[in-house]
C-alpha cells in the first residue's frame, strides 16, 4: 500500500481510496478498445477535487490527437469546472516534449493542479522528466501506487516500451500443439487442436496486439481471416494489421468486412520484417506461424514471448508445431523461462493449457539478409 | 470434519483429535518403504485406549505375514497391554476371509475392541463385509474420516484396487519431452531433457510402483539401470521389478547391486505383458518407454494414467516422444483429461512441468495377439 505524505487520510474511503479508484478508471480509459493502436503509448487521466470527487476524465485517442492530460483539462474547461488545487491521476508520467501536441507537464502546472499521481515512469528519453518538472514547480508528485495498478500501467504499453528500448516491435509468438508437439494430423487436418476457450484467447490476443503476422505458406494453406472476433462471430472494435511475410507470391487473405488492413512483407528475414513493421508505427506483433516462420524468428532471436496452447490430445503423427532450428544436440536446445501456466477451460469442461514462456538470450545468430 | 456420535468430544485435542493423529500414523505405517510391494494391500493399524493414548501399532509387511490388525494385537499382547474397550484405527476395512492368515474383523471382536475407525472400504468382494460384521457384534464402527485422510488411504492401494476391478495392474506411463514433443535431439542425445527435480520425481515414482517396464529397443539403446535412486545416488529401500518387453533378444540392463529383479516378457502385446505381470503379483506398472511401446499401450487402451514431464525447451528436430498411433485425422486424436499440473523446480531455479492426464475411454482396439 502506498505511503502518502498527507496525514489523517483514510486509505479505504478518503482521498487516497478515491485516487486508487481514479487510477483504475484511468487505466480503463487508456485501454479503450476503440483507440487504434500505433506508435503512441496509451494513457488515461482523471482529475479529482481535494475531497476525491471526479472533476473530469480524459484519454489519448491515437497519434495526432490530444494527450490524456490535455484531453481531461479541455473537458473540464468545456464544462466550466475549476481545476485549481485539483489532483491529476495519470497512468503514465506526463510528457515534457512538444510533438504534435504541447508538453503535458507544463499544461498541468499552468492549470493550477496541485498534486499528480503517476502509475508509470515514462521510459522515453525524449519525453521523460515530467515528474521532476512538476516537483520543481511545487506540485506534490506521487509515484508510489499499488503494485497491481503499476503492473497494469506497464502492461498497457509494453509493446511501445519494448520498441523504445530495442528499435523493433515486441514479438509474441503463439503455437497450438498436442502434447506430442503436433500442429496437425497426418492428413493435414488441424481444426481444431485446441478448444473454444483457447481459440477465443487467440482472438483477444489479436485485439491486444497491433499486428498479426503469418508466413505466405500458412496464409496459402489456411486462408485465415486474421481478424479478432468474439465467440459470437462479431468483430472486436480494434482490428490488427494483417501482415503476410515471404518472398513468394502473396496469397489472398480471407476477405472480411471490417478486418484490419493487410500488407505483404517481401522478405524472409525476421529483422527486415520487424524493421518494416516498426517503420509503419507497429509496436506489438503476434506471430501466428507457420512452423518454418516461427523457427526463423527463434533462430534470429526475434521472439520475445512464446505462448503455447497445449491441447490434452495425442496424435502420434502429423506436422510438427515447430520447424527446424538447426539444433542437433540436446546441449544446444533452445531454453526458455516458464513465466506462467493458465488453464483455458471451455464450456464443455475441456481444458487446454496456456504456457507463457520467454526464450533465454542466446549467441546472436548469423545475419540472414 | 467427521460427525461423531459420542457427545462432548473436543475435535482438536480429545479422543477425536487423537483418532485423526492415529490415522495419520497408521497411514505412515502402511506406507513403510521397507515393505515389499506385491499382491496384498498396504494397511496400517493403531490401537488407542478410551482417552486417546496409543496402546499398540501394527502394519502389514507383505504377503504371508500378519495383517495390520493382527500385528497390532500381537504387539499389545507381547507388551502385556490390555486392549479390552480400546479403539482400533485402520487404513482399510478389516477383512472377513481366511487366507494365509485369519480374518481380522473376528480377531478385533475376540480381543474386546469396542470401536473401529476405518479410512477406506475394502473393495475386494472376497474380503469385504468387515464393517457389517463388527457392527453386528456390537462394535461402534466409524467410516466417516476426514476427506484428505480417506484420499491418502485410497491412494496407498490404488494399484491393488485397480487390479481387483480389472484383472490387470494399473499402468502409469511417463514421458519426458520438450515443448515441441521431442524426446531426443537429432543426434540422438537426450541427457537431459528435464532437470534434476523431474528426474528425482521419476525415481520416487519407481519406488512407489512395483514394476518398471521398458521396451527392448529402449533397454538396448539407453542400457538403463531402472533403479529407484535418491538424488545422492543411493538406492531407495524399495526397488521395482525391472521388466523388459519385446520379442527380440533381451538386452542386458545395467547391473546395479541392490536393484530389483529383472524379467524379459517375450511379447509385443500389452495385454499379454500385463497378464504376465499380474500373475507375478504386480499391481502398478510404470511404463517408461520408448515411443513405440508407449504407442502400443495407448492403442491397446492399456494406459490408465499419463505423466508428461514437459521441459521448457525447443529442439525443432529429433526423435518424437510418441510413436505412431495409427491416427490420421484430427477428429480421431486421442483425448485425455488433464487432472493436474505441477511445477518441478530444481535447485538452479529451472522449472519443468508435470502434467497428469487420463486417457478417455475409446472404442476397443482390435486384438493384437
């Protein structure tokens, strides 16, 4: 629990409890599924009066639009609400740079805000320093929020943070396999390896990433739609870019009204493909296969997170879920850290497992361009 | 918590608490690792005076020796302890039949025991009815023990109970595989797929089963010792029968002083092999591979429980953990119920997963003899 500097506050129901509630609300606002994903972080902001009453809310709606703090201040002004002496609760440290919009830290100071609660430091060297600027201007700045809310604030923009640090999008690879590592039966049939709950989880993943990537081979065989759908078949409000990668002719993806844009990346090199996607403002790629493309990304050290949807089934034959990694001896096996194991239980009681893993750093692979 | 009929008892510290403690002790006695496994159930017995004080303990030490109740009564007699009016706490319903030893229910009645607490009903039709016999003789019989202790009592003899119901030993199959279903790398190397904690678990399994079974192929390639060892290399007090199965010449198992007996089952038919082992008094077989033998047992419907030790590694090539099941289409995949997922974490922090699964009943496979 955060230790606040103001004495006499009741953490459950007083202003501190109100600030926690406001942060939860700001996180919801930031994650609004109608906001298109892109090169900017998702941010939410709630303004509270000193008694903990909500004065205004705001969030960032994508590149070129107002930042969350500016959005909230504008809404307060439009409603004729005085924010002097108010508290601003934000999911990300207010920025200090002037891009297409002005610096938010300066806007909060100018509006007479007296206290700012911040869930996550801005890792962007260009925009950071907001907390220090606010403190220098005499505002009370609180970065000590509950750990679960801080984790949600970090999770919200992990693709963006990863790209800031590495210059390429975050890559989550997903495979669905039987216990014996098969992605299809001997006759090629693969619908369905996993149950409805696992497949629904994949659609949520697609809606949470900004890009879905498959190889031309998989696109040609499966003709996937690569949309993010709900279990009733309707589309999620946010659809990922549908990227197909490979040097062969680009197969047609299944045409679906409301699906995301599609693009053909004419390369077999994971680094080149990710550079291209980064240049397009993409920050989180869901790599959905096939086995050869997954192997290429693993060999290139370009998989940041691996999700394995493991079905409690055995096939004994059929296409393996993973292509050749060039590994011949057990000592050279690609090691991963197991981060999480979660059951994915469908309405019929059938349970698949979702394993979340992170490949351990390896010797860099030779360049493949 | 069990509802006892006698009023005024304190469940924590009075006679009822003493009975729970006595049952825990009886379960320990029954599971004594020095007792050789075999065709008889493991049973423990503790005698308490009406205040909850322990009068005597006993357990069954294997076929041909005294049953647990008779053992406890004999020890009380040897110590000159009067057991009239005492409570007998037993892990299994006292038997009613005369085999190589007399019926235990009759012995308890004759000794003047007034109350009997029973953790598990005897499923053996030849020996059952002990509780009714005791009640008819005026004894207070309590079958309502805490669920966790009842489960331990069932677990203790699950191979024996399975064999009573089916006429063949219980079969637990174990495989160790990478996330992509490989049991070895392309060059055949497989030491080690899993970490020390998983390997230690296998040795505990061997000590808990009465038979370890491998195919002649695996025995020839790996020359395993098939012993149950502790992590320091010493042998567990109880060693399983080491069975090698196949019609080819029987390869030599690694000679280890103190290892269990070894036997060559000259058949490829799982049903025939299990009938042979049952005739030898075996009730719980640990099937350790290889992939072809596992596939044969799965096809024959002869795997009751599958343990998958899943290593967070990828190989991309190498021998699959499971041979051909004759399945060509995804709709015919062998489905299993996932019963448990447990992490097996080694001292170096590395975690493998142990999945416990039960194959769902299938259409019976054609006879293979």
